[in-house]
């Protein structure tokens, strides 16, 4: 038995040479990762005016999240809170609220990454105490959201959370006045919130304090139904009505369910637009440097013994 000294020595020298080159390459890549400025690339981004229905039917607690019951409004806010960190940097989001037939913007769309904490703080402050009326005309509210989004810029979309419950009830599917609106000119999504079983609607004071539930004789009942057969004092998700409104205005419709489904709907390429976005690519150089260092410090192969 003998060592193959010349060949083995040459192989060890070549391996050492490659490892030292890998170390130098890793150092250069790390320096690049520290010095590389953001590169502007055309990337798809979304801009949304997120509107929350604040009428009292949204206080019905028929939603479940993480094993606990919560109101429709709280479920909508929780879903948006989970949505924000999943939006790509460069996307913009703003808040608006709806009651009666009007939509009131609270915060115009801002970039999500640089204003993340501000967006969360404003979102947490949205509740029923901001409501200025108990009436509710969903179709008109969505058209006002469209007008507001259109005034921001041409790429702003609408994300409207509601249970579809209207008060007083509209006769059939009464279309909203659309003289200045063309279906589909402002894209968006109606997000249906609520369960399928009719539930009593909580009554609250102006200060947001509980005051029982609305009784049948305290609300306007449907005139197109026999006496005693209208139940407008109870509320459930009015999904068919929302689908009809969405189709009329050129919107999509989704029912609030999993956070993943909401993210996929919001990031639909049809609702995004490409725009110049500063993109941080330093992580690519850092990852390549890590790979070289891992290769540089890999365990050495065992020496091979040859037999004469």
C-alpha cells in the first residue's frame, strides 16, 4: 500500500486554490450587497380604497376567526390587517367608511411598506361610532366609492366590505344612479361578510353602547311581501344582491373566507398595473455570497488510499 503523493498533492492544491477564490468571491458579493442601490423595475402593483360598511347590521356577531366569534366589521378589519403585509412594496392602500348612501374617505391611498404602522393605527380606529346614519343603500355607497377612487388616480381600485343588508329595503334590485359612471371603468371587488342564518341586529347608541336589538316594528319592512313575512329586523349575508350590484358596476365578488383567497383576489393581475418600482436586489448578492461561503467551508473529502 502506498500514497499517490504527486496526484493527491496536485488535487489538494487545486482544491485550495478554488476555495480561496470562493472566499474572495464571497467577500466581493457581500461588499456588493452593502453598496448596491435600489434598481427601478416595472413591477405589478395594486392601489385600493378599502371601504367598510359601518351600518348596525355589521355588528352582528356571526363570524368566526381563530375559534372565537366576532362581528362582521371586526372580521373585515382582521382580514385586511392580515392582507396588508402580503401586499408587495409599492402598492398603496387607503381607508373609507360607508353609511346611508355616501362613502367618506378617511385616508387616501399611501404606500404600504413605508406607511405600514400608520395604516394599522388608522384601521384600528375604524368602528361603528363613526356612523352618521342608520340607513343603508349599498349600490349608491359603491358608486360613491367609485367616484372617490376615480378622483385619486386612474389606477385606484375599490375594495368594499359589506353584508348587503339595506335599510330601508330597496324595491327589488333597484339600480343606482350611474349617469357619470361607466361599468368597469374603476375595477374593484365587493366582499360579502356574514353568515347565512338571519340574526337579530344589535342596537347601539351614538356612543357605541349596546341598547338591545332592533324589533320588527322599529324598522321599515319590505312592502312587496305580505304582512308578517318580512324580516328586515334580522340580518344575514345578502349574497345574491351583492352579486347583482357587482355585475352592474363591473366589479368582482368574493365571500370573506380564508385570508389566502382574499389575497389572491386582491392581487388579481386584472386589478394590478405595472409601474416603476425601486426594487432592493441586495438579497440576491447576499444569498450568492452565503452559497459561496457554504461551499468554501464544506467538509473535506476523505483521502483515498490506493493499492499497488
